[in-house]
């Protein structure tokens, strides 16, 4: 879904899920790396709801936070997910 919206973006998982140190109540932390003039938090929010990855009642967009983030619960697995954007000035995608 992310690559359909932003073909040059890179999606990375980090935190306890990536390191294997997750607990039963852990969330999945995801960062989307790319170039944007303005972080596309609301665009991603709309897509997540439209494609039924998240229900609107579980969606929280923290666009005024020091690190803007989208928080939601996955519809299928009921796992909590946090997505942040890391805007890079000179990002070069891997070849």
C-alpha cells in the first residue's frame, strides 16, 4: 500500500518486534522514509481506513507531536501499530 502511494518510499520495522524482544502486548513500530514537503499523515490515515487495515475508531493521528505518528489497531490481528515518518533531505533509495 505504501509503495502504491509513494513508490520511492522505504518501509522499515524497528523496536521490539524487529529485535525479537516483543511481549504479548507489544506494538509494531514502523517508519516510512521518503521525501515530502509536508508529512502525509492524513493521506495514510485515509488509505488505512479505506483498505480496512484499521477501523476509524482505533485511529489516532498525532500530527502536533514532536515526532508525528499514526497509531491504530490492525483490523485482522488486533495488534497495535505505530507509524512514523522520517523525512530525509537527501534520501537515495537502494538500487
